C-alpha cells in the first residue's frame, strides 16, 4: 500500500516541483504537503471500521468536528514539539563547540 502511494505521488511531485519553483513556492512546502497527504491517505485506507463505530448514530451538523479530547491532544502535542524546538534552537548551541 505504501509503495502504491509513493509511486502515485512521485510523478505528480516532479511536475509540481518544477512548476512551483517558477511561481516562487518553496520546494520543502510541496514535499511536506505531499508527505502528509500520503500518510493521511494510508492511515485512512488501512483502518477497518469496528462494529461499534458502524452502529453509532450520525453526528449532527452543529456538532464540532474536533472534540474536546482531540483539542487536548493537539495542544499537548504542540507544546511537546515547541519544547523540543526551543531546546534544539537555544539549548543545543551551548553544547556544540562551533557555536561557542
């Protein structure tokens, strides 16, 4: 399944990369978007529905798409990533001889 996603994304990535460089879009943005899209599609395609999920009632139009627990996970993950980002940016140069 993963090789299928990679094979289908690669030709599109090459064509889009060459055209977007002319338009001024950074190539890393395209690679990041393609990678996340491929991972997302793979995750959606490989998860089988459970019987409990199939028996649930449909959700209403006014209900939020992201629940409170999802928001909590997003915020905690964001704080975790910011911690490591700041540690690498501001803490690592103190331990690297080239930056002293």
